């Protein structure tokens, strides 16, 4: 049940991050000419897509330039941190609840298997 909580929070943090980024992009696009506007759609395959990391940083800087008193870039950063924290918690929960039976050796490295001399 805990993994559902962590995964649900991770998903909602990603949704909140996308909503904040879309609002930031819409505000920046109001100050840019039509040919220089950024696309804020999820499935946009364009060089001006805000989903690419370089363009995301550019939009962040433009938003800070046009709206220096706005709190939205900090909310965007907070949602990134929230996503990362809950992703790490999902991975930790998954590893701590994995089933390993006694007597079963779980080999995670082929190099370790080759150097140990055990037959598979």
C-alpha cells in the first residue's frame, strides 16, 4: 500500500510541475513575438518545445526577467524536488520489499559471477 502512496504522490507532483511550467510558458509567450514563442504541449516535437531542458532554462530566465516578483519559478523548482524525493522513496520502498528467499543468491553483476567461480 505504501508504494501506491509514493507513486501517486510522484505522479501528482509531475502533474503539478507540468501545470506550473505551462503557466510560466503562457506568461512568457505573452511578451514574445509569434515566431519566438515556446510550445507548452506534452507531445510537442518542435525545437521550441519547453519540455527540452535547455528551453526550460531559457523560459525560466525569461520569466524571471519579465516577472521578477513572481513566485512561479520557485514553485516549479519545488515540484521538481518533490518529484525527485518521491521517486527515490519509490525505489527505496521497492528494494526494501523485494522478496529474497534463503539459500538463493541474487547476482547483480556478471563480473562478480565470473570472478566468484560459481557455476550457474
